[in-house]
């Protein structure tokens, strides 16, 4: 990671950056990509190792529970998104006739239908949310990286191995094996762009998170979701990209939201299956690069295909679910309805107290999920009350003058629609905070969240200390499968893992993601020493930290697409083995801790492999 949206935007923008920065070789690779601009090979390649987090063979029950929860969430949200068109609008039309005909039985029946449907749909979402709130379960805990646990490398997940071991060698091996097959060459270029995205992008992410993925994987997902949503909101699709999306009149495309981007189509192979030749390439490259006893059990072609299919199924739901629109307010009823209006208002259930506020006037995320969950329960209770009240008072409503009756009923229907929408919106945002869903564009207006997860300047606004360039990386905070489920929302206030480290260049601090998403920054040739550095610490250009310390007051590798273009055009034949977590600064190579149980060791000293 960065997330799938940023990686796709990177590979889609890559040809122009290759032509600008990559010389003749860059032009040749740009032509390879542009000769099939909608190639799922390049686009899926840009996902790099990240799709392997959907490997059921490796993650087993935790992934099964996680995937079932996610798909259950999508199943619960979809009918709420369609609630107005599917339920309210037809009933509004029918009620016009019902009131005109003074047919109380039909009127009551229509309202009962709305109430039953609304209660059923909102309760379904409530049930899904209860799985994490009532049970206090952190479903991300099952993805605890084994590198962080200090497990032997032959017990690691392949997701971790491809991020932390022989990263460049693996990509370059695929490039060499792919020669003569343009599809597979595009995949290898896309994969190399993923390396560029991780090496240049993760330092920015890590600065906001407070540490790398291996020690803060839940918060890492949260921040990347927000950065993905920011990228989608601020970078419009080109005409070429829209053509590749194959949009039809039935699609609910949203130009600024992940939920309506249809980006899964950029990575979709025919019949939704991983091509045999690509699965074969992955197997052969793994066999050639990852040898000896210190590698995980092998994955075969079927394993890669199964993993791809599950990943694609998730990505399709994530990029086509759409978003419910806030209902248009309806004017309150007229004077003839005042007594009925007051009677309705007097019986509305009491608003729940307590919640996520902290002491001393400051913001706190303590128990925020329980607070939102309680609010959703109140909304559902109010929804049931509203429907019951309307049916109980149907005779009173129907005896009003027709104009007044219509106005009152439509206002009450608006209350129902608004309550259902609020259940959707609060539940959806709770899942956004849990890192289970991507934010919507409107979420950036929510204070303090719209700033806290995209900029170091706001990272402390949800709790914890303010990020500091001189205090990184921070150790993992205390948490487990059964909570606390809000731990990932606050910037960690834990001890530093090692002194001689950096998160990102100083100029990235206080900046929004644009600084790494696109553009050209001044290039300092000294950073090229990071490609060939042999050891992490020491004095001179052969030591990574020394070069970092000489260059961290500028942009170092620069933006994701600019760095990817330089890296690919100059070094795709022999890519450096960068640590894709970028956990100690720009250009760190793959390393091994001197003492493997890094979760409990402090400080954590390392050597390059």
C-alpha cells in the first residue's frame, strides 16, 4: 500500500511521467502501456502484493470472518441507499390518491409497508454493526503481521514476504520472464509502479500513522482509506480512464467518490479469472526468487486465482456500492395541523445521553463507536414511533382538509426518510472510522476527522500527542482481538522504536496528500545513493540513514508517479530490494532485526539482508 486507488492513479498517470523523466527507455515503456491503455495486466499489476491479503489459504478463519462481515455490510447498506426510490417515492404517489379517496385501509397499509421495510433495513445494518461494537471485536487483529510477531520467516504470510524480502529482485525477475509477452510485461511494469508507490508514498502515510504497517496495521488501513478517498475526490478521471471503465446508463458513476468509481473494471480480467499465463508467471517467479528453508509454503496457480477472485469481488462491491443522498427537506405542516404536529413531537423518544466526548473540553474518541451505535438505536426507535404515530392518527390526518393532510403526510414521510438516511449515514461513517469502508467526499467536512487522517498537522486532533519528525517510529499500542476497538483512531503515545529513523522528509509535514500524489519536485541527485546503499547506519553515501539525513529537508524521492517513472525507466532490470513498508525513511532496504521479537524489544536494531 498506499491504497488501491492511489496505486491505480499512479499507473494510469505513469506514461506521461515516463516520457517526461525517463528518456528513451521511459518512452519505450510508456509506449508499451499506451498501446493497450485499458490493460487489466498493468492495472492489476499496480496492486502489487496487496491482493494477497485476501489469501484464504493463508489467513483462514480471520479473513473468512472479515470478508463475511464486509460483504454483510454491503448487503445491509445497498437497500438503504435505494430506500427513497424503491420505497418512499412509490408510496408518496399512492398516498396522493389514498388521501383524495379517503381510503383509510389503503393509507394504513402503505404506512405499515414503509414502517416494516424501514425497520427491517435499518435493523439489518444495526445487526452488522453489533458484531464489532457489542462484541468489542477488532476484525483487523487477525492480520497481525508475523514479521512484527517475530515468527520464523517460513511462517510468514506471502503478503509480508513480498513487502519485506527480495522485493526488487522479484519484480525484476518477472520483468525478465515476461519478455516477448506484452501483457505480462505490462503486469511487471504495473508491479514495479507499486514498488514506486510504496517507497515514495509510505513515508507520508507513516508520518500520519506514527509508525509503519507492521506495527500499526489497523491505523495504517484507516489513513490509507482517507488518502485514497482524498485522491479520488481531487484527481478527476481522464477521458481515457472513463472509456476504460465501460460505463453504461445503468451505472451510478460518481466522479469524486470511490463508492461510485467502478475502478474494479480497470483490474478485471475476462470472466473475472486470473489468466493462466499470469498465474504461471507468479508461480515461476516465486520459485526462482524465494528459495531455501526460510520461505512460506508455496502458493500454486489455483491459490493465486482464488485470491484474485476474492479480492476482485471485494473491490467490485467497494467501487460500485454508491452513496445515499441526503433527503430534500419538506416544509413543516400548516396551522391546521399544529395540534397533531405538537402531539407527534411530544412523544419522540428521548435522545440518548453520553457518548464520545472527553473531559476538559477536548475531543476524545473514547467509546465513540458505542456512542454512534447508541444513536443509531435511538434513530431506529424514533422511526418505529413515527410510523406507529401516523397509523394511530390516520383518522385525524384524513379528516384534515386535503391540502393540509397532504402537507402533513409528506412532512411525516420526510421524517421517515430522514431517519432511515441518518441510520445509513451514521452506520456508514462508523464503518469508515473502523477502516472497513472508504470515506465519502462529504466526510472531509467532518471535524476533526477530515484533517486528522490526511495531514500530520491534524493527526493529534483525535487524541494522542502531535506528530514530531524527531519522534518516530512509535511502538505498537496495546490492543487485541477484543479491543479496545478505537485504538487506531488516536495518534500513538508509545515509546520510540529506534532513534536514528525518520518518517518522511520534513517538507511533507503539515501537507495534504497532494505533495506525494502528483507533480514534480526538485530532484537532488544525492538521493540516488539510496539505491546502492549497503548498510543502514554509518557515515558516507553507502549508508542509508546518512543519505537520508543529508536530504530530508527537501522532497527526497518526490511524488509517487515521478519516482515510479525514474525507478522503472532506469532500474527495472535490477530493482533495489527496498523495504516496501518504508518504515524507517526513504530508501530503506529490506532488513532483519538483530533480535526477532521486535514487538517486545526496544530499541529495535536491524541489519540489511
